[in-house]
C-alpha cells in the first residue's frame, strides 16, 4: 500500500533533494572518514577540515532560501519572547535560561526534520556539564512547566542540576506557574523557587494502579484467555481480573512506598525542611502561592520577567540550546544523511553507548528510525555484534528503558549481549523501567546500574489471546474453519483454549521461564533457586533489586559511562559512539514504506492523537488504557510474551 507524505514531510524531502545538486567528490568524502561523535563535539582541526570542503549542506550551497529558512527557524518572531537580553555578549559574565516542559525522554523520535518531541535526558545533562565548564556562566534560570517523567528520570535530572551548581560555584534559580509531585522534587534542588501569581503547589504524593478492562470485555462478550508463570506476573490481570490480586497489591504498595520516601527526602533536603513537615504538606496536598511560601515550599511570588531581572541583575542572559551546533552548519551533514558517509564516531579507542528503548519486538521493526521507541531483535543484535567485532570499541554501555516484550526477541538480544561481554566490558544502565524482557536483555552484563526508583525484575512469562467468536456472532458475523490437525486453531483469535491446548501452551511458557531463570542465574552468578525466589514475575525497585543481587550499583547513565571508561581505560575526554545514529534518507523512506513507528502505529497511539479524549477521561486513566492497546498492537503475531503492565508511579 502506498503512503502519502504530509506537506511538512514533502517539503523537507524536497528541500533535501534540491540540495543534492551540489556533487560530492570522492576526495571530499574521504576527508571525513574519521570524525568525532556529535555528543562529544569536534576538534578544531576536524572543524577546519570540514569547513574547507564545499558541501551541498552548507548555507552557501543551499542558497539564499535555505539561509532565510534557517534564520527564520532560529530567531523569535516579532511578538515572541526574546531569546537573549539586549546586546548580549557571550564573552562577558552572563546567565543561561532554559524552559523545561513536557516529556523528558531517552531519545527523540526520528522524523524528516531530524528531531522529535520531548527533552532528551542525557543531551540536557551534557549541555549543563558543558555550560558549567564556561567560566562566564554564573547561573541558570530554569523555567519549569508540566513535567512528564518517571521518578527514576527525575532522580537523574536532579543529579545533573546539582552537578551544574558545583557546590555553589553557579546559581540555579527556578520559576514555575505550578508545581506537582515530580516538578517539586526536581525544583527542590534550586537555590530559589518562585511561583507566578495565582500559581500553586500540588503535591498529593505518588499513586499507582492498573485500570482493569475485564468488565468492558465482558460487556462486549470478549474472553481474555491468558496463562502466566510466576505468582506475581500481573501483566494479564487487567484483562482477566476485575480487581488486582493480593500479589499485585503487595508490589504496588512497595513501589509507592519507595517513591514516597524519596519524594519526602528530596524535598526535605532541598528545601531544608523537617521530613515530618514535608509529610504533613503532602497530606494537605494543595497550596496557593502565599501559603506555599509560608510553608517553605517556595521563596517568592512574581512573574517570570521580574524574577529574571532580579536574579540576573546587570548581567546579560541567553537561552541554553540543547545542541551547540546547527545541523545546517555541518558541511558533511547531507552526505551522512544520504548515506554517502558513515555516522560520526571517534577515530581512537572509545566507549559505545547503545540505547534500548521501548517494547521488545521480533524481527526488523522500523529499523533505525524506530529505535527510539522500540527494541527490534534483529537490528539491535546486529549492532551489538558489530560493536563486539570492532577493536576500536573498548567497552559498551547499554541504556535500557523497556517494560519488556517478546521472549524470543529478548533471547536473541541476550545471546548477542553475551557474545559482546565475552570480548569487552558490557555495562547496563537502567532508566525508568527495565523489567521482564528489559531485564532479560540486561542479565548478561558485566555490571548493572539502576536508579533507586527504576522498575526492574519482573522475571516471569505470560501469554494469551482474546477470543472474539461470541462478540462477532452478536454482530451477525459467522466464521467457518476447515482444519487438518488436532490443534490447527491453537492460536486462533476466535475461541479460548481447550484443556489440551492450554497445557501445551503452559508447557512452552514454563520452558521459557526456566530459560529466563538460567540466563539470570548465569549472568548474576546466583543459583537457580535464589533467582526463583526473587523472580516469579515480581517487580522490584532499583534499591530493592540491589539488595537482592539483581543490580550491582545505584546510579545514573553518567555513573555507568564512568565505569565503562575505567574498565576500558579510556579517558572521559574521548567521545562516544552512539547507537542508534542519526537516520539516513534510506532509513526514513524505509520507515515510511513499512508503516514503521516514526509515522505509523506509535504516532497514532501518541498522546497528541488522544488529546480530544482528555476532555472526557482522566488523562492518567487514558494513558494506562492506551498502554494496553499499544502492547496488544506491538505484540501482534507474538506467541509468548514476557511483559509487565506495571507503570512507574508518579
């Protein structure tokens, strides 16, 4: 089926192809065979070499229209807020400003324009680190909006902000129009917090709970027939039970208790309050600005412009950009986009950072463009084997943010990770969640890092189907099957399993669970019995997992990278090789043709596509229902699942 490009996609493609009129000689391509990664920046020599090469992606080659387009995108409009103070001088002492709003993500989705929604956590951390190295930077104005992130990511972000402050070397002043649980937790690290007039603080504490759909399925006469191995493997419960099981409630209480404890401790430490005072504030939950100020939760009530002027004083200020370099100014960007040149990577021994984000799925997935939101077994396993064979890669950090997925895909990736770990250190850094299949692909690592509130474990298996025959017959739809073979319809979506089919599926799941136990036991150097004790599908926080031997250290991505660099004997000044790389034109067109995640299912299931429903349904409930639908879509055709429905608490 042909897919039509939207007007923005068509415009981007037309501009790109029109820029291809400037030919690239073999000599120009060879001049960029060795380049440092984008995350680390370029040396002066490399920058001069690239600038000397005429490139179809440079502003001159793109022509006056592209130059005007670039300037128009970069500059604020006549009625927009300014991006810097009048007569700003980057060489003089100054402040930076940054608006932190919306989702904080591991990776931005790939698009025709090379970026997506959300603030990439590591990219922001790197920019804060770079800003702290600039002696002219005296402080940061952080304008906090409605943050969408997990407690684990909030802990990591808080660490980046503390590092920027440098024990008082730079000032961090925060302003918000309203603060909630996580935004208050993050803002508590600031030297000063100001609220807009009529703004408020709402900190009711964390809550978590699955939305059970069984009643809806019953009304539709749809029968969810699922099997699970592990007493705590609660994934199918929202489809098969009217209420959570005692095991699920036990896990949920533990997760909420841990999140609550760290929320109280963070606010109390940052705001220099007694823990009991913070607990009392959480119980009270809602505060107007003046009351929040009286209770010590904020310091001032004023509009942002007055807040900025008071903090900056006579110094200038400018917005902090997530990227120091403009892609339009990179002379070799178009060659890389067209696939003429390979992705940027260091030309010396280095560490590679591999992202594994999203559901674990079988096969190719959407390729490079989809790697920001799905973990497809074939491309990730191939990438890990390529890094294992590369003598210049001395260690690999695998950043996992996944609730799981296909057991088959998890095993394929795990095997590739074992091959890599036999040749060089493999360090896992767990993000918000690395559970079920997300833990499976981590188990063979040399060392595992997690945040205290990372959700991990869930070592168990479940699978099933939703039988639709009765629902279809009520709509006047009849189905007739001609079969050959006693179990020809074992995976039919029309009828539930009979006893023989059920036992066959259960045996296959038990074998998968046993394999899971063996993989974890070997990777963690534990007995199979010890793994079973902490497995059975139970979800643990990172802090709990460390106590039980499933995690080695508590820390974020920077800690994992530092450990990898130490084991690899690579200095921190050496750049990283990052997977997935920026997608090429071929990657993007393949994603379009295949209906992959960048422009297909994930885009349609995104929050933007459901905005209309938020007027009628609580957004948190809507997100949980949508997560079930995304799971069912992502797992279509998969016979055995290793997945957890548990979501991070907020």
